[in-house]
C-alpha cells in the first residue's frame, strides 16, 4: 500500500492569503466620469452667458435693420409709384369694348 501512495498527485500545503495589488484603478483624485464631456457640454448649453447675450443683441439689431430697410424701400416705392401717370377710371371705361350678342 505504501508504494501506491507515492505515485499519487502531491498535495500542496495551504498557504496564507497574499494581498493582491490592483493597478487597473487610477490614482486617487484622477477619476473622471465616462461621460464627463457630455455632462459639461449640457451644463454649458443651459447657462446664459455673454456669448448668448451678444447673439441676442445681434439678432435685435438685424431685426431693427430689416424694419428700417423696409421703410426706406417702401417710401422710395411710393415716390416712384406716385410719379408714374396712371389713367383715370373714366378713361379706362371708355376703352373697354362691350359686345352685345342679342
């Protein structure tokens, strides 16, 4: 019997557990949220900054410029329109030919 046990698989003696170091995690204070860029972009989009104010001022100035330009064009058109002679209504009626089919 003694000869059979000598060919058996040797058993390893239990050892005390050793602490494993984890190098996959970043150092303290350097971790960032995986979607930090998106979070920052959304926060900046929801705040009213100087850039937004400048955009509003430019848009209001453009609307006012369109209003002024429209008034100038209409006033020039009225001057041009009134300077063109137009036939009077009685003159138009006399030029219309009426056909009688009775």
